[in-house]
């Protein structure tokens, strides 16, 4: 099923939102952040400027992150997490809406993401990104992740 053009699926929530955290726990990048007070928190995005998006049905999560520093020298806005558990909505439609939200906040920025082909079921890793005009621009050195980007 496709979203209608004017139907907004995403709601912006705070990093640590309980509903978003439940989805994040099922994403392959999941790890708990340790809070400054020593307790385990429910942070998902880590340091930097972020946008945390939760689907209106609580079945999808998207996290954009603008870091001040990147170990591998990547610049722009990083799609740190994207998980769609709604079997009726196309991930490419959800990605399209999430891109518009990010570019509204950070106009003219390069968008990029990493895909771990070993941790996903798809035979075409990053397919929903590629369907939205993203292109493969490399492989990360440390963990051999597929690097995809979209330049608007």
C-alpha cells in the first residue's frame, strides 16, 4: 500500500521515547547508551543534532543525525536508523517523507547511510534507498558496510 501524497506518517519524538525505543531494540544496530549518571538510558541517537521520527502507528522508526565528527570523514546528515515493521507501507514511501523532514531542517546537505548486508535479509541491500535515488558511493574500511548517499 502506498501513502497518499499529503498524508504525513512521521511524528517527531524525543530521543529516549519509550515507543521508539521498543522498535530500536529490534534494529540490527541496537546498543544501549550509558547515561552520565551511570544508569542505562533509552537513548538511541547518541551525541549530535538529531531528528527522531516515529510512525503514527508506532510501527516504524527513523533517526537522522548530524555529527560534528565522523571517524571515517563522512559529512552530511546520517540516516542512523531506519526500521519499518508496517507490512502494508512501502519503505521507499516512508524514506521519501523522512528525507523531506531532514532537508527542511538541514537544507542542501548530503544524506548518507551505512547498510550492513550481513545483517539484513534482502538480496539487494539498501533497495528502498536505491529506489529513492540514493547511490552506492563506497564501502567502509573498518566494518565493510555499504555506504549510500543522496545529494540533492
